[in-house]
C-alpha cells in the first residue's frame, strides 16, 4: 500500500490519489465510529479488558490509515488533504486520551473486587486482633489461675495459722487456769504457813512464858501479907524476931 511518487501534475493521477485518500478517509471514519462506540461501552465498565484490546486494535488500524492518508496528501501537494489529516490526527489523539482516561477508572467488577479484597484485608486484620485478644485473654486467664491458686494456698495457710492460734489460745487459757490455781494454792499455803508460824510463835511464847518468865515474875513480885486486925485495946506486942521463913521472902531470889 505504500506509494512512492514524484511530483506529478497530471489530472488523472490526482483524481486517483484523491479517490484513494477518500477510501482511507472512509476507513478512518469507520474506525473512529467503532472506537467511539467502544468507549461508550468502556464507560459502563463491562468487559473492560476485552474492550481495551479492541480499541487498541482499532487505533492501530486508524493510525495506519492516517499514515496512508499522509503519504497521499504529500504526494499530491494538497493543502486541503493535509488539513484533513491533521484534523483526523487530533481527533484520533483525543480518542486515545479518552480511552486512557476511562481505562484508569475501575470498572464495577474491579470496584467489587477491590471492595472484596479490602474487606478481606479488614477481616484478616480483625482476625489478627481477635487472635491477639485471645492470646492476651489466655495469658490473663493463666495469670488469674496462678493468682487464684496462690490465694487458695494462702487461705489454707491462714486457716492453719488460725487453727494453731486456737490451739495456742487453748494452751494459754489452760496455762492461765493452772497459774490461777497455783496462785490460789500459793496464797492458801502462805496463809496456812502464816497461821502455823503464828501458832508456833504463840506456842513458843507460851512455853517461854510459863516455863521461864512466869516463875521469874513470881520471884520478882513480893507476897502480900494481910494486915492484922486492930484490937480494941492496944496492947504492946513484942517485936517478932526474924525467922528464916520471913527472911527468905524478903530476900530476892536469883
């Protein structure tokens, strides 16, 4: 299809080239209509990958047609043909940019797929958090079980200590009762001992008194002589001579 032509001014050649240009133009217009219809489908997001492939194919065909139109326009030195080629080139570039724009827009399926993927990621993160929480709960349960065992053990120890304290209290009470009885016994013994000492002291005093002091007192105390009864008539009486008996009582005995 590529033509290599020199500058020709013959009218039949120009007519042939113009007819060939129109053929390529019609082919290009058809490609443009097909591309526009595909872009409309692309906007809906249905069969996105397949539509993009078809658009790329049509763009290649349109580009080939523009290249052929450019060669024909250059061979005929037609200013009008070159203007048409520029217009079609701009239109084709616009369609390419529009295709790229809608190609970047995610389709409904891609949106759904993205949402599913994102939801799966969220579920994964939630699952990890649940696993972490479950792990923490297990560790907390383990710690709580250990603490509960320790509390039970401490409670048993405290119960044992309370029982020992009860035993000690009983022993203390028993010891207190024993000491009370011993104290009462000591007091009683002291009273009995004091009574015995008093009795012994009285007895010893009595023995000393009656054995030594009483005779001594009797010896030291003079005997009372009864005075003679006065007679009505005084008669001189002779002075009595001292006798051994009277002398004895007047003389203190040692």
